[in-house]
């Protein structure tokens, strides 16, 4: 983005040739939602550090890191190929977390 480092600080009318006001609004909402999810993940990570299994804690850390990466890419208006890879990585990390949760609930370690 020429002259801007963040979609959040870009003009409300958008940046000509990149995105208009509607696209900016969608991006801002997605970025804000990403930050909200990160707050929830941080709370979860704290709880898991106390009562969770090591696999759950590691999976929650991975999920939080992937969400942070994708949110940062959205905020910087990164290339689609970069952002889409990070979103797919979130899906994989979410599945890994769900698997770690399943094994914890069933009393196994996933080995």
C-alpha cells in the first residue's frame, strides 16, 4: 500500500486502485475480529498452561501464532497468495487443536 503501513490507518474512502471504502470496511472488520479472537486465544492459552495437557498447550500456541500471522497480513494488505496460505494454516492449526482436545477428553495422548 503506497504511503500506508496498515489498512486500519488508511483513508476511509480507500486507496484508489487497491480498495474502495466498502472493501476497506470489510478488511477492518476482519482485522478487528482477528484481534478479538487473539484475545480469546490468549485467555485459553493461559488456562491450558495451568490445566491442559502439553499437546493442548502447544496446539493452542500454534493456533494463536497462525491467527496472528493472518491478521497481520490482512492489516498490511499483503498479497492474496500470502494471506490465503496463512488462512489455510489456521485451518490446519485449528484441526490440530481439536485433535489435542479430543485426545485429552478421551484420556489418550494421540500417539
